[in-house]
């Protein structure tokens, strides 16, 4: 009895730690939906002569109205099925871009996502392309380029920008865009001078401030590159503040990734380039690359092509750019992690179900039914093992009483009993062990993929990727106060707790009093633990619990020994 009391006190302490400490753990490792940096030295490291564009020049401390800043410079409009905005002729920058298909919130009057903004505006974020000023005099960073041809950039009408210098070189930037989020930039230099000149293009992405999305051990947000055959995630901006992160590679790309959005500058995949991340004044950060210079003789011209991705991290789209257009590992912009091999098939199946039924919540339910159906044969073996274990419990108790002072002998006798009765005590763990990677994979799919962002389910659930917004603690918003985050559990988490309670209630009653208390308390502890997670994940678990209850009733009918009380 004394041991039982000690065990119960220990469990109570652990339960309290889980309940109150989980928000800290969850925030670090498992961030909710909408609420070691390695220096890359893939080949030989060398001094890098990067673009003569200093982030400090564009990290303006004075912030003006965005519309006023945009109106203050000459521009070429961008209009495609998926984006709109403009190209700044002053500096030839892509610095004004809105994503048409995505809104900031689920509200009806919510504005669309703005990805890029010009320098001097709030949250400045832009891309620029030019030439290294080493033996060549390219147009100044604030030069106004002359447009020719189309007056609006569309998927069928590229735009051309021209400039010259005093030594006879002519510069041209031709910008094209596809139906989605990929810009193609062709940079040409015609040497009309009297001497050869070294020509090397560069590209950069510059942003002021860091992403508003939380970065964690499971979801990377921030600077990212693909180089030397691998995808490299940098957990935070602090390392860039301390020193520039440099690398040299052939093929790859670099840029900044948010949870759902990506900007990436992509040099010619067949050429070597020097890349780096660096910090500037006023909290500006820059990703840039520079190609090695090539000599261009008088009367000759050279064209170097790069690409710029600015848009949503849609799984199928990134896969297509990777597999069909040769952008190395662009699909790794989504931080799938170690369980990528499980997560991507789950996503594709879930996405297929969604396309079939038109409701993501229903698709999650159908996914759950599929997974439980695949695991049903294993569950049968689990219940059979549980029945066998239950049958030998009286004998095992007798062994434990007989050899309670000799732990080694007790273990030997218990193992001999298992062997004689043909019982495998670990067999019952198989479905649980299989569920862990599946649950984690589904968590990652629901958290990472933009395809579930702002997807409604039923009634008040307008976003399956966010926590349940309604809580009975303030009478579902009727009372004028917001409950503390830790206890503001919604309706769906409460349903989850109830489903776990009835599932546990169907389990065989444990002989040990402490275990009984554990099973009574655990559903309600898990209810609080799961409350901050996406509703979509909770829908999966509720469905799984309901199917488990049905499954248990069926298997109890086949194995009635599980319902027979065990006597001490």
C-alpha cells in the first residue's frame, strides 16, 4: 500500500510536469500552426568577392507608406494568374509582389499575402540582379533602366530593360515569368568598347527583419541553401549577425524560407558560383551569389541566365520545378525532416482524398480509416497477445510473490513462464510503435503544407491548420475576456478527451490501483496537451479513437478472456 501511494504521488508529479511544462516543450519542438548552424565549406573555401550591393544601403531606418514608396519610382507592372505587382526601374528590382491565391487571414475582407516590398517601406523585401564591379563598370544601384517591348510582365510577354555606361558596354536584363512563381532573368553584356572586360553576374535577395513565423527543431524558418549536393537549414539569424555564411558550389540555390513562403535565387545550375548570407544595418539580411568572371572581347556579347522563385511552397509545384526543370532540391524548401519517406506519401494520399471529396476534414477522416484498416491485422495480434498476457497474470503474480527478494531469479522464472505459455510481452506494443511515426508524419504534413492552410471543416472550424478557436471558458466568446492560453481548450480538444476516456474505459481494468488512477487521469492530461495543436491533427486522433472503440468491441467478442476480471 505504501508503494502504491508513492507511485501515485510520483505519477501526479509527472502529470503536473507534463501539463504545465508541455507548453514550453511544444513551443520549441512542435510549434502550432497559426498563432546546429553549420558553416558550408563544401569545396575549398576561398575569399569571396560578392556583389557590390551593401545590405546597409537598403536597410532604411526611415519607413514610409508602401503605396507612396511604390509610386515614387518608375515601374513595369507584373500581372499573372497567381501574382501581381511591379518591377522597379530604379535599380531593376523585383520589389513589389502580392500572391493572389492566399489571404492573410480567414476573414472575408482579408488582404492577400504580400511577399515583396520596396526598400523604405515596411517589411522591405526584394530581389535584384546585376554585375560585379571588378574590371567592369556596371550601372549604379540607383540607375533608372529603360524599358522596351512589353509594358506589363505576363507569362506571354517578357520585359526588357536596357542601360549603358561611359566605357562602351551595353547592359540588358530580360525578365520573364511563368504561370506560377518562377521568374527567369537573362543578363546580357555587349562590349562595344576597345578592350576586353571581365563579366560576372550576381543576384541577391534582401529583406529587413526576420520571419514572423516561429522556427523550431521540426519546422525550419529562415536562411536556407542547397549546395554541394545537400540541403542546408540554418536555425536562426544570430550566426549571420556574427559572421557571413559563405560557400562555393556548382548547382543549387539560396534564399529565405518562411513557413509557407519562399524566395530563392537560382543561378545557372551548370555553373560554379560563390554564395553567402550576410547581415547589414537596420536588421537587414541578404542572400547573394556571384558567378566567376568571363572575359568578353570587344564586339562580343555574353548572356548569363538565372531564375528567381517568389511564392508559395506548394508541394506539387516544388516537385515539378525540381524533377522537370532541374532546380536542385527545390522541393527541400519544405523541411520534411527524417520522416520524409513517410510524410510525402501521406501528403499525396491526403491531397488526393481532398481533391476527391472537396473537404480537408473529411479527407483526414478517410486517411484515418485507411491507416486503421492497414493496422487492423496487427491490432488483432495485439489483442491476442493481451489475452494471453492476461491469462498468465495470476501465475506471474505468484512468481513475483515467491521471489520478491531475488530479482534475478524472479526475472528468470517470468521469462520461463512466457516461453512455456508462448507469450510475447512486447507483441502488444507493435501498433503503438507504428502509430508514433505515422502521427508525427501527419503532424508534419498538417503543419508544413500550405495545401491545408485556411481549409475549413464544419461550422466554426474555418482553418484546420490552426487550434480550435472556441472555448466554453468564456461561453464561446460571449464573455468579454480571453482565457489563459494554457487552459483555453476548445470544443474539439474536449471531444478528444471524451473519446480517449471511453477508449480507456474499454481497456481491461488493471489490477494495480496506481495504474487505475493513471488511466483515469491520462485522457484529461492529454486533452490539455493536444489543445494547442492544429484541429486537423485532433480530428485524426478523435477518428482514430472512435475506430479503436469499434475495433475493441469486435475483438473483445473474439477474445472474451480480455473481459474476465483477473483475481490477485
